[in-house]
C-alpha cells in the first residue's frame, strides 16, 4: 500500500506541467496560509530541508512532507487531487488555473503496517 495516491485529474495536470517545465516535485509544509496545500515546483527549484520526509512519488515526482506534517499524517493515506481554482502563489499549477489539494484516509492498523 502506498502512502500517497493521485487522481486522474491530478495526473492530467502533472502531465501538462511536465511538458512545460520538465521534472517536478511536491512539498507540503505545516505552515499557515498555503503551507498545508501541496506545492508543485520544478525539481531543482526547491531545496528540501534535513527534516523533510520523502513519502513517495506521484507520476514520477517526489512528494515531501515537512516533519510536522508527516507526524500529523502518520496514520493516514494521502490522495493528491486537482481542480479549477487558485493554487498556492508559487505552485506551478496556478498558470493553468488549477489548484492541487490533499484529502486523507485514516488507516486501520493492518493498512498502516502495509504502507511502503
């Protein structure tokens, strides 16, 4: 079982962004404002910190959580989605008029043990 999954709509947006920018990555911190929204960057344009946690990949793009967010979601599976709207100010999908978002599914102990 994977820690992060992606919807078909988010896959479409990621594909469009890859065509425009090349390799991408995602980061989600626990800060205020846009901090709890997944942010999409060109792979080398955002430097993760030593306490950030790589939780998996979506469509070949690394997805990181801040240490605080990782602890908050330790017993959850995350789903990356995209919909029309205003994304984070520095997140690449805003040029497409889209916004990435996260929903979660609380895992039962058996599911949590199966996370890869």
